[in-house]
């Protein structure tokens, strides 16, 4: 090393590269429980750079960009140290300083209740007087934000309040009691911190379809979702988390502990043609930083497809699929410790346990998908 220059191994010693310079270090950040934190580094060099983020000195899977957004924080994350190593094309690496994450509980952690059997439209959302309709709560009882008019969404627009003063706010939890909830749509609802909608202990809330569109900071936990619960069966994708070109992007959504299925028992499809014409797609997510974990997805066509940058798929079981088990089409995605089994060959499609491809200006195969991690997954073709 001389005057900031280093000669790369295996190169002409007369050709030198400038070591990376970190002009902006990651900064300490404070968040509430249930929020995410983002750390950023700015580096320059005379060539391409790669990045690897670390938490308390350990590599973070898939964290290979100029910024890193944590999963939803718990008190266990308080005082964690985040840093990044920046490496240039010749292999010269420069570590950043560490930035501490502070996680606090905050004052706002209100509980609300919905009961589709015993609740009432005039309820106040308390445990003793629950609301009746979850969709009505989402539409009218949640203080959130959306993009300023007029649509379509465009970069640079501001978020404006929706339902100001409503009882459900960022950081709150909506508990669901047993019963049928029909289809759920969460649309254009950008929270400043996650709102959790979860099955009450011992409860199995049933939905025909779940859609989260153009929204941010939602945690959905413990739902049973199937078109077989509806009066009329539909092959529409059962659970979707999506960006929308008109309404705006989606991000920071967690789907946890779902059971997703076309029909409860595949014995009702004795023929290959039944699978071919009746199986619905399971879960599709194009939102950035979507996390899907501890879900059981069974008897579906394409079971679980992820397009969103920085998304995580972990500890899920895919059981019975006629399309693909897992698809990873976004940069910086990780698929860890999932079980994929029982593919069904029912048409000319080749059902893969995992599949990824790029798409660019020239069509499929002309782009690049970067930094997908597969770790600890089990694929059983039978």
C-alpha cells in the first residue's frame, strides 16, 4: 500500500486501482419495537464496488447493497451493532465504522378486537365489545397515510393522512377471533410503524383471499386462507402483496404462520386434469422487503413467488404443487430452511422446487438477478 494505491493480485503491477473511500459512514438509529431501521453507506472508487453488511460482526444473508433495512425490530435487537465491508474489483476491502441500533417500546401499544360472530357494527373494538367487520376496520378505523392526489403515483409525491384520529394507529395490534372474514383488502395504507393483525390465541380466522396492495408496515399472522371457504371457488392467487403502477409501491410486509390452500384435501382432484384446471396459485409478493415465514402452502399451482428486493422466505412448508414450489425473481432475496415436497406433474409445465430467471429489455434471459441466497432448504420431488 503506497499513497492510497494498492496493486491487485494477478494483475500487471503497473496497473493500480484506488482503494474504496467511505465518504459517509452508517449512523446510529433509534426505532420503536415493531419498526424497521435502515443503515446506509456511501463509498467511491474508480471501479465497481460490492457490499456486505454485518450484525454484531456476523454476515447478514443477502445484505449486499449500499443500504440495509433490518427485519421488524424486537427488544432483543437493542444495542446491536451494524457495519458494512466495501470491496472493490481488485479485492481491496474497507470496513465501515459500527452503528448502534436502539430499540424502545414506546408508549403506543393498544390492543383491538374483531369478532365476525359476536361483534357488532356499533362495537368499540375492545375485548368486551369487539368490532364485527375487519374490512370495515381497515377502511375506516385505521389512522394511516396514502399518496397525495392526483394519482398515478410518481416519485417525489408526499404521503397525506387517512382517517386522522381513528382508534387504530401505528404500533397497535388487531386481534381476530374465530370465524369467517371473507376477502381482505389492505390498499394504499402506509403506516409509520407496523400494525399487526393476528389470530387471537386458540383462534383460526378464515379468509377466502388476502390482498395487500400499495401499503407499508403491516404484519399479518395466523390466517387460514382458501378459496374453498367462498361460496364460489376462484383460481385467483390466494395471497398477494403487490406494488401497483398506479397506486404506488409496497414494502415492509410480513406474512407469518399462514395456512394457504386451494382445497383442504387433494383427494377431490383424482385426475391430473383436475390439478391442471382447478389449483390456484398460493402466495405472490412483489413488494420490497416482504418476509414470509412459518407458512404452510399446500395443494396449489405456483406455490410461493417473490419479486421484491430484499425479501426473505424462511421456515415454510410447500406441500403439493403443480407449477413451481419457490420462485425468486428479485435482487437480494434469501430462501432459508424451507421444505418443498410433493410436486404434481399434470401438464407440460416442469414443476421445479426452486426457479429463478432474469428479464430485461430483450425479454426473459436478457437481464440480471443479483444476490439470491439458498440455504438449508429441503426439496423432495416425490
